[in-house]
C-alpha cells in the first residue's frame, strides 16, 4: 500500500466510500495515484509534456474537467493557479481533496479554506497536508478570470511564468538581439509571448513559430501576438520540433521540472534548437548565470559567445550548428 497522503486519506475513509469518477488536477509526474487503481480516473492538465507522459502510462487525460464524484487538486507552486483549481474542482465535484506540500503553501490554503467552510478533515504527512471539502460554489470568487491585460499591455493569467511582470532575463535577451533578424525563426518556450512580440519588431522576419508547452501561456500569447507571421504550437518543443527548419532560434528555456531544478531541461532545449536549425543557423538564448550551458553549446555549435548579462542572467549567442545542413 502506498504511504502517500492520498493513500492515507482513502484508507481512513475520507472519500466517504464513493466509487464514482475521479479527476486529478495538475499532478506532477511523481504524484502517486496507484491507490486509485480500478477507478475511473482522468488526469486534468494543460502542460503538454506531462499530458504526454500520463497518456503514455495509460491514463485518460483531458484539459478540462466534467462533473465527478471526487476531485483531487495537486497543489502547484503558483498560489493564484492553486486557488483557480480549487474553485474549478469545488464546482465540478461532490468531494474535493486538496493535496500539497508545505513549500507550495498548502498550510495557508488550508487556513483560508477553513475560514470559509469551517472544520475540515485533513491528513498531515511527508512535509505536506491533504484536506477534504464537500463541493460547493463557495469558492467561485477564486475562479480564474482568464487572460487579463496588465499595465504594460500584455495579457497574462494565473499559472503562467512571469505572471505579474515581464521576466528580467527576457528583457535582457530582447535588447541583445540585432536590428535585423533572419527570415524563419522559432521562439522555444514562448510563454505568453513577450520575446515573440519583440522579435516581430525587427527587420527581416518573415515567419515566427511560437512553441509553448503550457496551454495557459499559449492562450495569452494568442492575445498578445496578432501578427499574421506568427504560428502557435501547443507542444513539447524538444520532442516535437521539426528538423532543419529555422534560420534562427530565440529562447528563454525552463529549468524547473515541477518542484526540482533540472539543468537537463535547458540542455534538451539547446540540443533541439541545434537540430532544428539550418547550416549557418543562429541561436540567441538567456539563462540564469549559474546554469552550466556553455559546455553543451560548445558541443553543438561551432561558435559560442556571451553577448550581455547582469549579476543574475547571461545572454548567449551560438552560430553554425555542428552537423547542420541547408
């Protein structure tokens, strides 16, 4: 028997003995659902790599939730997204489990929810908590408002990277781009579209493909980028990027996989970028200064240099992918 908080809650009968359909909202790949074996379970997600991975494990996966007996909210790091997920789950389910770690703010969510609904049964275990509420509309004010235009004119929403302000690293990268850019460009991990917006202001750009894994971010990007030269891809860029298709790649790659920092993520983006470029192709990218990307860049490109940066970020340029062809 699994020793997870979820297993403990079910063992203690906190699901009130129900056996109807179950929706698990936004679980990371290490979230243990083995205790749900035999039940009608749907993973509700909007992050394409995780959607692919859960599907490959044989799970039903959807980007929206219908009415269910039990909804399990795997609390994400973003508090605004956590609140939106709770609101959605409370509206769709007879019973809701909210399960998260202390470093994702589960205790503050527990206190906020308890103020609204009174006493709440919970399980505390493994540096986290799972608590239980009966479905209701008491949390409708927590529901996502969808993309909202901010003071800088860009649309963002709960759960996207750089939700409240433009990322400083992306600003540095945008400033370091040359006045004239190549014709065919890909923005990998495009987010809500800041870099793509800047790219399209430059001379020479004929086509721009935005590759983004997070559905919430891409919804915003489609509002922020209305230029007909832009094409949007909801996809796992390192896995799905076409070979030898672009003259240039611009990117601010992710380096967190769920809770964990993972340098391999950015390295995978670099490898994919090099394979997607034609001979003589260009790569411009920004990264946190402590991340060791120069070695993999040197392995995959003939020329690598640092163009700009500050104490926290570095803007790197690479030219001529090794093994590239026109």
